[in-house]
């Protein structure tokens, strides 16, 4: 599968940087996916879990609101004021929901 460069960045620095196969993120219009070759776009993100598939393994991040930008150069940047890696999708979902209510 084709890969692209992904950076997940918070005010405290980079949380993830590397080549990935896909990601699924929570946008204001619902969840969406990004594969290699995706059209350029910018999306406003809502709090929720982000799933990143890299090296045939999935990684999960709890994020707060933010912005995701897909460029024409096979590069995706996710900017959020919170991004924490979690061991499972359920834990990422719970953490993202808890961070909004507190």
C-alpha cells in the first residue's frame, strides 16, 4: 500500500511523525479517512479518537479540537491542542470525551 508522511503536532511538540498507510479522524461533518493520493484539503477536527495505520499496526490517539491539512506533496499535518497516544480505540475515545467534559 502507498504511504504518506503524517505529523501530529500539539503546542508541546510532535506527538507522531512518520510514514503511514491511512488515518481516520473526527471532523465536524463526521469521521473521514485519508489514504495516499488523497485530494488536498483542510478539515476542522472535533474531539475524538484518531486511528493511524502504520507498518501494518494501528495506533490510536485521543485528540481535542484541531485542524488537519492534506497537501499535494503526500504530506498530512494534524494540529491539535491535545493529542495523547492510547493502547486501544476505546481508551482513545474515552480520553478524548473525558478531556472535553473536564
